[in-house]
C-alpha cells in the first residue's frame, strides 16, 4: 500500500508526514542531526533523548538517502517496505522447511496481513529486525555459523532485543552439540565465534555513548523518560489483567505471545519459542507500553497460526479477509494521528 505511491511520486508531503509518527520522529532526529548530547527539556517528556534508539536503521536510511537523493520519510518508507517484502519471502521459505509446505502460505499471509504488520511499513525497525532474525536463525539451523554471527552482530545494533536472537541461536547450538561443547574453541570454534559476536553491535553502540555522553548504558537509563522501570515481568503482565482496558489489552498481547511460545516449544521449535518468550519477558520487565509491537509484530507467533491453519484453507481465506480489514482500518486510524496498535 505504501510502496507503490512512494515509487510513483504521486504522494503529497502531508500524507508522508502522517506515516512518520512517534518513534519515527526520533529516528528522523538521528538521521538529520545525530545523537543528542543532552536530554530534552521538553515539558511533555523531560529527560527524553534519542539514545534509546539503536543506530543501524538510521545508518542505513542515511546511506539510502545519499544514494537515492530522497528526503528522510520517503527514503525510510521505501527501504522499510523492501525489508518487509524480503522478510515475508524469507519467512515463507523458512516456514516451509520447519513446518512443511502446506503451512508456509498461511504463515506468510498472516504475517503480512496482520494489523501489526503496519510497523513494517512505517519507518520503524520491525521490518529490518524480522528479516535479519529469520535469516540468522535459518543460517544457525543450517550450521552456517560465521554468516550467522555477522548477522547477530548487526541485529544487536538494530534494537535492544536484537541480542536475544543470539540466545535463540545458543539454544539451537545446544540442541545440536550439547552444553559442554558449545563454547569449546577446540571442538566448535565457529560456533563459539558466532555466539560471541551476538552482543557486538550493542557493545559498539555502548562504547559510542560512553564517549559521546559519558554513559555507556544511556540507551537503558533514558527509558525512565518514557515511564519505564525494571520489575519482575510475569507479575507485571498478570497485574495488567486487573487494570483498565488498555492495560488488559497490553497484558493480553503478552499472554497470547507466551501461549504461542509454549505451542512452539511443544512442536519442538525450541529456538523460535525461546526468541518469542524472551522478547516478551524482557520487554515486560521494563514496562508494558508497546507490548503488542514486541509480542505480535515479530515472526515466531505466526508460525503457530500458520501451522493451525495449514489444513483449513477456507478458514485461512476468511481469516485473511478479516486481518486485511483490520489492517486497513488501523492504517487509516494511524494516518489520523492515533496509535491504536500502541
């Protein structure tokens, strides 16, 4: 929906600006002006700074802008939709290998038609994260460890939970080699090097922040400006069920994702289950805001839905129509200035 008018040049600036909202604005500040030196003095969000947003996506958008001559918003939209298309195609192939050909099409359809796929079209990091995380786990399963390690290093510079893909790959390695041999440089040097690269991107960003603002963990400390604080995640999720409608919605999204992770575990898709469960629990440990993005805008949950619909073609088509209607509605609401998918 977004890609074709951007390519044709038949879009007006206000339309594009409406697609770039909330976190997109922070990425725009990084691309156009670099990282803040001091926190914001904005009365609505005192103490906020763009340190919370990792550098890989802004770097790629900057390079794409230089290559194409586009402004920030159309460049970021075009790049993100290309990432989303590649992620959907790769997930289709991945699902065919892990679940069988019959489940692959429902997985791909549910993934791209989900209302939460909106985040893969607008200038956020979901499309890039989904593409690289599917690719990294697939390389891990195929024992292409050095290539997997390079992707893991990049992923940890995309967003904070990128480092959790390394945890999923660790589980994959343990399944294949056992705990004792995974970190043996003598027996499996490529595995050890690949897993050791997982936090590299985050470490480089932390070093930059240490030099730039004097706090290597500024990306975590600045979360307080958004009302985030650390707490035990399961209790926080369950407490949300007794709150208002928004809190119930956020907790329900987390519980749905955890149920999907359990189902993946039962199906012996343990690395995928680990990635989904760890993402939800780590996100909940800092707060419930944006939980649907962490829980339902990433690909592992759609393996469960696709597997359930594999032998039910008519139900799959009905579900696709309903999902598409929800996606169109949420996109229109988003353009109107409301973040209903939160």
